[in-house]
């Protein structure tokens, strides 16, 4: 994210109003909720992780050990357990 000068962005009246609250500081202005996508929706990361987790559960059900799955997917055994447990909980 690049730094932008308030003088270039805001009308003078708005800039004076903002300066009542903060001067010479960096301020983050978040996007409106209508412009925000959920985590991983734009990049496709959510779909990739969902697919990966499905593969982990499938291999676990085929008899792979938690340790083997951790090595195969480069994840800790605790993370593998969480993925498997979450899937079992959603099936109930």
C-alpha cells in the first residue's frame, strides 16, 4: 500500500476536519463492506485450502496416519488433527 498525501485526495474542508483529529500520522481507511471480499475469495486460496483439507480427510479415511499426512502436506500433526476433527464434527 502506497502513501498518499491528504492534500491530493481530500477537498480542503474535509482535510481541515480530519486535521482536528490527527495530524502528521499515517491513517488506514478501510474499504466499505460492500467492496470487501471474504478471505481467499479473490485469490482462490479458500477453494485451494478446502480442496487440500478434503484430500487430507480422504487419505485419513484410506488409512494414512496423522504423522504421514503431516509429512505429505507439510503441516503439523496438530493441524492435521484439527482438519480431521472439524470434518468429523460437520458429518455428525
